[in-house]
């Protein structure tokens, strides 16, 4: 019931904010267009702010990559895939073992005997 009341309230607010005539509609479009132009030219007017923001974003990306490498190293160590892929290795051994080039578990979990590998039945008509 509360959901319906909230929905009706926000729907009423949206209806009240809609323009009623051509003049108001042109004013809303003009204001939106000016806001888009203002946002698009922000870095031209404030280069120091954009540089600081870019540097902060680069630090965030670097920390996220380091955290992902550290987490994958922890997972590799706990799952017994070996210590060659740790967070301090720079990710080279980690990416090689994760990408499927040479998985560390391929030889340790091969428990099939030669008899198990033989085809037991070929289907009808063979």
C-alpha cells in the first residue's frame, strides 16, 4: 500500500513539472541544452580540476588492479595452485595460469586409468 502512495506522489510531482505550453517547453529545452554545453566545456574552463580528477582516477584504477592481483594470489594459494602466482609477481604467472595456457591442476587431477579411457560402447549399427 505504501508503494502505491509513494508512486502516486512521485507521479504527481512529475506531472506538475511538465511544461504546459510551447513557451515553457522551449525554455526547458534551452535550459537542458545550456546545461549539456556547460558540462561539455568544463575541462576547457577548469583544466587543473580535470587533471586532478584524472590523477585520482588513475590512482583508483592502480589500487583496483593491485587488489585484484592480491585477491587472485590469495585464491591461488588457498586452492593449492602453487605459489608462483602471487600478488608480488606482477601478474605474469597469474595471467598465464588463469588464461588456460598451462593450468597447474591438469597433471595432479588426472585420475583416469587407461581402461577408463577406452570406449565401452559405440552405439547401434557399429
